C-alpha cells in the first residue's frame, strides 16, 4: 500500500494510475487510439506542412497579398542606398556655370561695387551688357542670344542677389529650400523632397550668401554666433547654421511663403479642411475667440494664422510679435514687432516676453504671437484674460491635449511660482479654441482636429471636439483618403458667437 492509502498495481479492480508526467495518448478523429506502430509524435504534423489561412484551395487571400506587398516595400526601403546625393548642374546650366566662373573675376575688375549696389537688377543688367561683351571677346568665347541673357542673369544674381538660390526662390512650386553645404541642396515640391540642380562654388561662396541674408535684416552670423534667424524681403523665413556647429558646411533653411494671400476658402477648396470647418473658423476669427494653433514643424501653422487674420475687423489694432517677422496679416491697422538678439558683449537682447509686456501698453485690440516656446506663455494668457479677446498664437504639439499640457509646462518653466492648478485654471479661462494642423505622409497639410476648451473639472481641463479628420484609406499613388466629420455637438462658445450675430451659422456648421 502506498503512503496515500491506495494499493499499487492492478489490485482492487481499479485500473493502474499512470505515473506522474506520463500523458495519456491523444485520441484520433474517430475516437480510436493511434496505431502502436506509428512513429512517436506522428499525430502532430510538422508546422511547415500546415496550410495557411485561406490557402487550403491553393489561393492566397487578399490579406496575404497585402502582407507580401508590405514586406516587399520594407525590403526595398532597407536595400535603398543611404548615401546622400550631390546636386549636379548639367546641360545648358552647366555650360553657363562654367562661363560664369571665367567671366566673373574679370568683370569684378571693371566694376565699382559701391556704384553697382545703388542700381536695380534691370539697370545693372543694362550696364553689364557691353562689359560682358568685352570680357567674352577677350576670352574668345562666342555666345548666342539665349546664352548671353542667361549669363547676364546669373552674374546679376551673383552680385546683387543670392546667387544660385535666386532661381529656386523664383519657382512658385517650391515651398522649402534646404542647403546642406555647397554641394547639396534639396527643395520641397508638393510636399515631397527632391534634389535641386544647383551648386555653389565652394564653402566661402555659400557663407557669403548666408551673411548677405542675415545682414539685410540686421542679424549677424559667424563663428562666434553660428546660429541666426532671418527673413527675406518677401517675408520668407530663413535659418542659418554655420561651422563649427554644422559639420558639412554652412546650412541654410528657407521656408517660402506664397506671394498670394491664402484664405480659409482656398484651404477648404484645396482639401485642407471641409467647408463646414472653414465656416466655423471664420466665425471664430470674426467673433474674437482666443485661438491656439497647434501642429508640428512644417504643418502649416503660420499659414493658418495668416488665413484666420483675414477675419479680423479692419477697425481693430493688431500687434504681432515674433523672433523673425514672417506673419503677413491682411489688415490695415497692423504693427509687427520683432525680437533682437544680444550683441557681441552679450547685452541688448530683447525677448518675446519683453515685447509682450510692452505690447500691453500700446493699446492693442489683439496680440498675435508667431510662436510661444517658454515663459512668454504666461504673459500671453494674461493678455487673453485682460481684455484682449481674439488673441492668437501657435505652438508645437501633436494633439490638442498635448498643446494644453505644453502650455502648462511652459508656464512652469518660468520663474513664476504658481501652483499647477492655478495655471490649468488660467489656461481653461483664457483659451477657447485649439486648431490642430498636421502634415500627412503624402505631403498634404490638413486640419485634423478642432477642439474647444470648456473649463475645469477638478484638476483636469475639459475639452470638447467639434470636428476631426478621419483616415480611411490610401490610393494607389500614395494619396491619403479620409473625411472630415462634424461631431454634432452644440458648441460651448455659442454664446460668444451670439454677441456678434453668428450664433445660428455657427450652430449649423457644427451640427
């Protein structure tokens, strides 16, 4: 007898209990035990021999085809060359470039730079024409009319303009220009990056152009101050970073802006938002809502701010405050302000916060900040709360909820000792609408979310989503397909719209 009071073996008419760890054999489909002579484990077919789902009849399902296609695209991406390409000047442009290198030194010997700087481009081209003819005769070069005009333009751009960048700036299809050293320049067309066929002579040539851009707006860039924000005459934003911080040479990033003002109707027509969203945003601008525009880099925040400014009453006084003035408001009574960096001795800096404080003494109706990044957020909230309804600003965030969290963090980063609950309450009392813009992977820029701030519930800021963009599919050519949906909620800001007579239109747009 065992220690548990049971007999071992077959005694007592009971079947023998298998030893611990010995499994009973599995029953077959017919309830019969497998053949004793079968190989061990024969009831478990090899995994490789099992048919995949939907493969029993030898045909792949659509899910398997999609999986195979995705894996192939991943393989192609992995095998793609990671080497950066060089911008190459070829064909007609290459020949003009070579002639320019020969003509330019001799031309400079015959031209007074100070006198040339006083002339416009057209006047300078007229003055250059006979001199260029003399230089070509000396070099024994014969050009046709087209080549001579092209050479004149390149030389004038070199002396008065921005050299090779001029042709990129003149192309309306280009929205961004990224110079990564003298041998590589990328541009963005229709949301896609591509290599530009331009080159600079050398690093010194590129550095001179960067200095020309910065000097034109009173900024400086050199090895002691290797970072600079500037702007071009048309308002395009420029960022410059030079060695030793940039290891591949001087880098210039230019964000171009359209010469033609963009309106909300144009954005709706281009698919950036729905007509109902455009109507709601028009009313928000006209009804003096306090608006935060949130989005990532290059998502279209500044464009949205410029479009919203079209709805500001012409009788209102508007002040804009930026690091590098790039806003182009479409109002008659508009005063742009710009910060100032420190001088060589590290003194004389005027920050955004200093300008916001001063702007409050300038009798503004609205204050618009190009972007909030730090302690100036507190002063902006104070302005929204103290009679400057309709103020707007942009900030970097991926969602409306993140935008609110970033604003809390920016106030806490300052030297203002305020409890977090008080900061959250001030944000909830000040901000009324958050517009989320996003640059999708197909290059399109869309308004993906319109959210209003309702108030506080305990320590949490309560929001309500009015509109959203919902992703549906992707077309064969890579375009993202989606739809703009109204959430069908009664807007909390309806009472404010009613004060301006837009309550019925606002309600119909949101429902």
